[in-house]
């Protein structure tokens, strides 16, 4: 994982606080809005309480991309980065075999972008891969 993807295998475990597992869909959408500025237009994009379809995320990123320049405020860059990371989590690192979905539980790790490198992403991606086989 470290060689192939450049993901650290040492560091903090990618664990979730117990309380986040009990959040409602509305709570996840509020966190999504606060961290990324994105709110899906169609309520059907939310599957269950904690999974979001990736297509609306990708379309929103494509629309945002043209507005990202050297003069873009940090707030917008951080929102774009968080949304891009969410797309990467659901589409590449931790894909759902049942479809085009991402777990909104990953939002917990996107609160502080500066802390992402402190986690053992490689170990969790590898563990997830073996769980899916």
C-alpha cells in the first residue's frame, strides 16, 4: 500500500467515534454542507442514513473545478479538497460493491485536513480489500 499508493501504513488507526455511527441522514448532510458546501439536490442521492451516491458529488466537483484559480479563497479550496477526498474514498480506496456510493462516515476524518497524514490509511485500505474478497 505504501509503495503502490503512497499511503502510510504507520500511524493512527482509521477509527470512528462511536457516536457518529448513530447519526441520522440529516445530521450527515449537515456535516457535508458545513465541510464541503455541497448539498445534494435530489434526496434520493442519500442511501440509508450514511451513504451518498458519488455521481452528484462528481458533477458538483466538475462544476467547481472551473472556478478554482490562484486567487480562490482557502475556504473554497478546502471545501473542494474535502469533496475530492470523499470521492476518492468512495470511488477508489473504499468502494462499495453494491454501487456508486460513499460512506459519509468518512466526513469525520475530513474535519481537519492537516491530520490526514497521521492516519494509517494503507493498513485500512488493505484490510478493506481483503474483507471484500
